C-alpha cells in the first residue's frame, strides 16, 4: 500500500512538471527544457512510448506480471526520462554538447551527441532496474536466459528519442535560445547606447546597409575582437533551426532601418522610430526603437513601435 502511494505521488509530480514547465525557451528558460535542448511536447511523447515499450519487453522477455512491468516502466522513466533530463537542462546540457561555434552551432550534431550520452546513461540505469525486478519479483524467465534480448530491448528503448524528439518542425529550442543569447547579448544596452550617443551628440546614425555592417561601425576595443570571429556574420540572423539543419540557414535576417535618414531625423513627425528589429513565432517582435526628438534609444517589444502593423 505504501509503495503504491509513493508511485502515485511520483507520477502526479511528474505530470505537474511536464505540464507546468513552459515550452517556450528564452535566455533564461532554455534550462527548463529536457536536456536543455528539446521541447516538452515531443519529450512527453517519448516518455509515454518508453513506458509502453518497457512494459511490453518486461512482460515478454522476463515474464513479469503486467502490474510489475508497468510500475517498473513508470518508475524507471521518472528517473531516466524526467528527473535526469530536467537536471541536465538546468546545469546546461545544451552547452556541454555544443558542436560548432557559439555563434553558429550545428544543431543536428549537438543533439545527436547529447542523445548518445543520454542513451548510454539511461540504458545502464534501466539494466540495473530490470535486474532488480527479476531478482525480487521472481519473474518466470530463467536466470541469465534473456540477457541478449534484454540488451537488444534496452538499445531499442534508447533509440526511441532519436525519432520522437524530431517531431516538431523546430525541435531544438534550447540550442536556438543559446545561440540567440550569444548573437544578441550586445543589442541592449551596448548597441542601444552607441546609437543613442551617435544620435544625440552628432545628430547622425551609422551609414550601413545591414545590421552587421552597422555593428562593424562600433569603435570600442572589446568589440574589435568580436568582429573578427569567423562566424561574426551570424549575428545578422535569427537562429531558426529545422530538423536537419547543420548550421545557420539565413532564414530570418535582423533588420536595420535603412529608410531612416542618416541625419536630421530630429525633424521627423513620428514620435517613435524603429532602428533594429526582428520577429519570429516563438519570441514575437523585439528590437531597438528611438524616441524623437530627445533621441532616447530603448528596447522594444511592441509590434506598433517596431513597424510591423504598418
């Protein structure tokens, strides 16, 4: 009876975690994702499949009762499929397995490396759990007779996430969030302060055709080292990774307002103009806007201020 109550509480706690953790990943939220990379929706499907498959394998190969097989699958996957991935996500799993540069990661290779490590660890835990179940529950399978099949079953369980976590069109929100922070960490306030100083002190804005060209006009010493990075060009694009992307695909550029006059903009009739903007379905619209005529540059998240409703 006590054991059953413990299992019920554990399952309820797991459900609260899965439902309560937000699917959206931002600069602080990517650590709440499974292994710091994947979506909870796809990972929840993987958990259900693992429980079903493990229950079937225990019934077929170890001849355990349905009740023992089911609760073994539930308990082992609470540990290997929920607790461990959540902890790894909080301590930065998406950074451990980063393949490529910090500005231009390889999402497929990074995810594969992380999943291989996860499969190896979870298979070891499940092997111990199966051994304990066979020893304590007196399953009818002969001792040692099912070892090859059991190993094959564990490999099958480990291969499941390689397919399921790729179900979403953008299956790597944690890697996207990490790359986003690396690319746009300077947008506010560093770039905003630079543009504000140019506008207030010199009544001008940088003459540039793209956002990256505008960044290259920064004269501070710490920026000179950054602009020489091999993947510096990636700062001009939002990281939007599809299933089999191996690098930045240049789907969504960051916009620099080339229509705004480079000088004399204090005379503009508009009270607010946008300078830099970007928008995607996950984060919405973000960017830098300038209040006229005092030339205050600030961070904006409003579609109207950023000119998306015009």
